[in-house]
C-alpha cells in the first residue's frame, strides 16, 4: 500500500468524550499534516510535523486538541472533551522532502467525526 | 489572512460542455495544487503547478498558474459524468508548508 491511511474512517461519540485518530503516511514521507474540513468548505490547516517535530500549529487547534508523531512515522490526533462543533472530517496528508514536487501533499481518506 | 476564492461555487452542466473554474488570491504562492474530492473521501491530487505562467494538461483538463503566481484556472473540455465532484485549489506560501485551500467548486455533469 503506497497511500496515506487513516483510522477509524468514521467515529460517533457523545459530547464530553475523548477521541483519538490515527494517520499512517506514505512510507518515507517525512512531513505529515492534519486538516479539518466541515461540510461545504475546503480543508483548514490544523498542524504539521517534520519527522517527530511539530513545526506549526493553527489557532484553530485549541488546548483540547493534541497531535503527536512519536517516532516520525504514524501520527495521532486526540480531541479531549469533544463538543458538537468538533464534528467534521479530519484529514491527514503527507509529503516528501526531495524531488521536483516535494511540496505536493497526498491526502488520506479522512476520519469523519460526529459528536452527539 | 490569506484567502483563495474559487468561482463559481456550483456548476451544473450537460455532458460534452466545456467549463472553467477560477482560483484567485491577493497573495503570492510558491506552488498551487488542484484536487478533486468525492463525498466521504479525501482530496485526490490532480496536478501541482510551480512556475508562474505554467500550463499543464491532464487528458481533458488544462491547468494554468498565473504569471504573478496569485491565481490559477482549471479548464475541462467535453465534460463527462465522471468529472462530477468537488474541485479544490490549494496554495502553498513561501514561508510555510501548510496549504491554504480555496472555497471549492462543486461540479455536477449530467448525462
């Protein structure tokens, strides 16, 4: 498998619960990104990693959100004390360092979160 | 705040028609990517353009990056029902790796 994978694909939770999503990037891609997409909108940047270092975080990422990439491979995004406004599609993307299209980001299928 | 505005927002056309989608910004981007997204799925990359004035063709799709690297267009010739989907442009600035996405154009092609 050469694509970005995300698990789970769907998550339904009750308000106040914690949820964790996982992203496995394309092998050897050293950059990994998280975006959030609400219905009818384009994705919005949340955060990104180069290897295990978290290099940039959006103001959208409140203190209830935390992302990790402990070994520079897969990443997890945790949302604590979920709110109904967190309902969205959470997208992961990865990109490589070298090559003419090093800037190109490849997206996974997303995790759709519904907070009841 | 960087913004990428796409137009039109919605487009419904008959099979065989031509169409153009525009992506405009007041900001300069180091590169711009076009994606197509189907319901419930992640965006799928169509093309990356990196040079001002660049034109790339992908079968019936033609992409152009503006000379000033602030805008882009996607032209589809002889649209087919399989072209139906949400088209997103996304720009990358020089000082960051994050993508700024456009507002999206939802295309419906009827047989």
